[in-house]
C-alpha cells in the first residue's frame, strides 16, 4: 500500500465515523460535500477542471451537488476505491494524492476545534515537503513582504522573496502544508516583527 493509499484509507474511516453532516474546514462544506469533491476530482473529468478554473466552477458545483445527494455510503465507497483505471489520477495516485488526502483528512479531524496533531511517519513528512514549497509559492505571490518556511530539522524554503527579514513560518511539513492551503487549525510558529506577522496572517491563502 502506498503512502497515499494509506492516508486515503484513514480518511475514509474518518468520513464514516463523523457522518455526512459533519463540518469541515472547507467553508460551508459538510463531510458529504468533501467526499463528493474527491469523487468529482478523480472520476468526473468533465467537471474536475472547474475545481481550479473559475469560469468552469458553476458546472463543477452542480455536478458536485448531484454527487453529494447520493447515499453517503456509496460516495464514500467511491472515495475508498480511488480513481478508476481510465482516470489519469490512477497512474499519478502515489505522486499527487498524498497531500490531497492528508489535507482533507485534517479538514475533517480539526473542524470542531478539538483535535491533536497526528505524529506522521518520517516518510510522509518527507513526501509532503515538496508540496509545501510548491503550494506556498503559489499562494504568497501577493505577499507584501518576504515569507519563508522552515522545519524543526532545518529544511527551508522561500515562499516570497524580497528585501528585509520578513516572516518565517516554522513547523513540520504537514503543518506547513495546511498553512499553505490557508487552514487556520494548525501548529506553526511565526518569526518576525509583530506588524509583519500580522500582514502575513491577513493573506487569503484559501484553496
């Protein structure tokens, strides 16, 4: 079982544990909406482009609502079995789905405000680090000051360059990935001046 498949399995169990009406960290989405999003992403190639492309978002939302209205157990089963063989996500699953499954798993786990950080295997943290750099750079393009990331073991990345010290966000790769995706239930520390930290915290990083 790949790391992505293992995280998918844990996500599926959490979906079943919390039920379809449970809240998530994805705005107004319930657990049913989140599960439907994952199914559309992997199984509805006609609708999945709208996840990233605003002009197509309306169609994607309509398809996602129709999937979310199916029996919850059936939708979760589609999540569990993963992308069908004809989906490009089937081939790319070990490469691109670990971060997706991890972030959405935490969207479920942390939505009620009462949670503890999972201690993830070293291999998982290592695989998440490149995604931290990629997502962090994409989300901080509009940052008014330099923003950097650093892990406790010394790995470092620059999200936004520039002159001055700026702000450094410190945490495990998994927590930094949640930060880069705009989640606010996380364990990171900010290093920098009070005003610079406030400016960084005010950025809209939500995906």
